[in-house]
């Protein structure tokens, strides 16, 4: 300390020492509970694939898989019941003297020495600690050479430990972890099998030779990424899958008759859903190699149109753009090694060029697809040019799109995973959402009337439709998902027949021309309540007096119900005082009420697309010509509202 010219004591930086009186030092796991978003992204309740409970699951699974990658253990047993996760690997087991620290001390991890885990995702030793801190309880057991040690934590606090004792006879080496996410943080959470199962499948695809037993069902892959692409493709390939594999890279590709591009990328087993340096390098390397092989002046978009491809690479100490590890930022494979771009480009150039020379049938099929894409693009060039000019003329950003500020305040796109756009119908709904949205991350696109039924149409016809032309321009997906401006595309329509029809027309458009947007988990349906059930007596008193002191916590006791079951439960709670309002449209919901429905706890249903969905057959039946078969289906499945709803 020193004195300044005024005689006041100051530190050598010129700061007032009194400013530090409010500094707080937290224990290592207390900070995780205080700022969970820094470690796992969003909290959520498990209704969305990026909710925090799935990050906790993945962090523990990553550790088990890393043991397999290090050459120890070929079986991982996973059980999920009553929101309790149990994962048992058959690796080396955590050193017995470090069991407590491994789950509770941020600076304790075998992964700080990258030579131990050259293909690992998690090199910062945070994952298990975050899971521990954010769980109601976590039990950790380690088995090594006939000995074991165990510890039990509750919300990150150690409550019991065994020390080093004898293991049960015949117990194999490995680590056992059982945890339940904390309901105080993940309010009313529930794991969804349709999110967990794809994660388990991906682990098996990326680790041939590894068997994962999930709730007694075995998952094991023989052909790696080829199995993944075969499983995820929803249209037949135009030629057999091309599959290359080396020590640190695996690649699979083919073309289908669908529009757009479909890429799946992984780093050290981590599904990088937002791509990154490796995916960009892969797309460009494929395009350049194919163009040079055919020695024709093809455009890259024509080469990649209809492509379905996957890449997995192993990087030593990868750098991701966030703790959730969904986008790779690394530019080099390892310190002093080749760049990610050069490594991938050299591999693709050599392997793909050789393959196409040796397999002329595949080369011919690929060429036909590219030429067809080029022909269609040129045929619609005038239409596209005119459509883009029209988009500028109607002042897109003023008339149709109320954009979010992230795109202006965050030009590097570091917050892209937070962005979302609500595609709404009518002025009333879009007006309500626009008024109360989070302007930083939430955008609104307003549809005018019912969209076009695009089933069976060529892309050039869709460009002529103003609504779809402006929407794809707003999303910036005309040239692929690399430029996608919003992480979530949320269809927000009324919960009536017309709203359902608009929803189906929107999904039909995306299935036809941008299926990869759905497959990669970007499309959602906003669920809004069908009913409001509130205390009639309190509501009348509030309207009469204008006071806000009615009901619990100063509010009228109110329940928003998304289905009949919730409505009946609410009525039973309020009894004779129940006042029931049926919301027929988004415009009927007040701005203040709507605020909760599009806030952090909004209810979203993700739109999924799987091979077994038989999309083309489904679209032909529901969105194609009005056949007698469909008419009979509608008649046979017609359900009238019950009398109680009609009278209300």
C-alpha cells in the first residue's frame, strides 16, 4: 500500500481498497451451483435435448468411454430409472486414494496429463465435479485389484466415505457412479428416452468394439460411422456408402435425392452439433476433391446438394467454444502438428480421389447427381435472383422479421446457441410475442395467412412464394446450415384446427427442402396452454378492488393447463371456485401471461425425423392428392369435442 497525493491510502494499481470489502470466496463446487450455466449451459427440465440433465449424463459417460479409448474395458452398463442414472464401466477404476477428490476438487483429474487420454473430450477435469455439484445425490465407487473405495455426496457435499476396503469377491475393476439431478435446480425434470437413446447409439457408432448395455438393451457397432449414416438417412443412397478410416479420422459419405446437405461431425466422440473447424474443412475438402476429380467447373453447392456425410476426428487437447462442447474451435490437431484443415484436406484428397478412380460406377452415380443439381440450379437461377430482389424490396427486417440484437451486438456468433426465432401466424400473435420477447436472443417472423402446400413441388416453385422466400432468407439457409442465424426455429401457431394446419404446412416445407434443419434438432413446436383455470372469487375481488393482494403471494391462484388432464387436476384443486377459460388462439393470451410461455421454462416439442418415419409415404398420404383413402381415414378418425367443452 502507498499514499496518493491526497493522502488517501491506495494500492499500487490505483484502486480503492474499500472496493474489495464485498469480495466472496466460494468453495470449488459452490461456484458450480451458483453459476451452473458456465458449466452446463441451460438448466431446463429435460424436455429439450440441450437441457442440463443430458450434459450431466454425458459428462459421466464421457469418462467411462475415455477408459475404453485408453484400452481398458469393452463394456459400459447404463441404467436409468425414476430419474436416477447409474453408469458402471470396466476400466481401471479411479485411484482409490483419490475417490473423494476426483468428484469434488476442481484441480484433481487424471486428464490434466494429456498423454493418458489422447482421444479424450474432457481434459479440464470439470465434468464429474459439475455433475456432483448439481445432483441431489451422487454415489461414487471405484474397484481396483480386489480393493474398493466409495463416497456419497449430497448437492456436492461429502456425507459418507468408506476409505479403502476389500471389494466384493469377483468384482471387476472399474468405476460405478449413481446420481440424481437436483430438482431444486432442474425443476420438475424428467429424462426422455428419445434423447438418451441417440446419445447411447452415437457412443457405440464412434467406438467399435464397445458394448453399451442401456436398460438391458445392447448397443454395439461393427461398421462405425457407416452404421450411423445408415441409421440416420431417411432416403435411399444413390450409391454405396464411401467409408474411410485411419487412426485419428473416420469419414463416411454418399448422396441421396433430397435437397440440401446433411453433415454429422464428432471430435473425440463428442457430437459437435454446431460444427466447427473440422466440419468446415471437411465440407470444403470434399467439394474441392470431387471438383478436381471430374475436372469440371462445378459449384460447391451443386456438389454438396443431397450429400449425407459424417466425420470423426481425434484431437489432442481440443478447444471447444463452450463447456457444452458443441462447436470445435481448435485450428491444430495437436501442439506443433498439422492444422485441422490440412490434416482433413490431405486425407480426403488422397483417399477419395483414389476411391473414385478405382470405382467408376460410384463416380458415374455421383456425377449424375451433381449434374442434375447443376441443371436444376441453372433452371431456377432467374427465379432465385428475382426472389432475392423481392426480399430486399419488401424491407425484410422491418415488415416480416423482428430480429434479435445478438446478430448486431455479437458479430462473432459466440451466443448463437442462445438464439431462437418464433414463426407465428397473424398480427395479434406476432405482436404479443414481439412486445414481451427477450430482444437480445428472440426474433419473430410473421406469416401472412396459410403457407403454400409445397408437397411435390420443385424448389423453383417455392422461391416464387413470398412467405417461404422471405423465411429462408431470414434463416439464411439457402446455401446450407453453416449460415443458420438461429439455433432454434420455433413454430408458434394457435392450438386450433387452423393452427395445426399451418403447423403441418410449415413442417412439410422444411421436410421437403431443408430436412437437415430438422434432423440436426433445430426445429421445435411451441406449446401454449389450452386452458386457464383460476380462483373465480379472487379474480372478481381483484377486478373490483384493483388490489394485488389476493391469493397466495399476492396473486390470483391460477393454473395454466396444456391438456385435459392438467385442466381436471386444476379444477379439483379449486373446486367450486374454478373459473375456466379456453384459449382458442395466441392472440387471446395477454402480454403478461405470454411472457412466461416464451421464457426460460417455455414448453417446446422438438420435431424429429427418423428413417422409420417413412417421410415420403407419410407426406404423400397426408399432404398429397385428396384420395378416397384419406377421406375414409378422416371419417373413421373424426372425434367431436365433448359436451362439456362445447357448452363452455
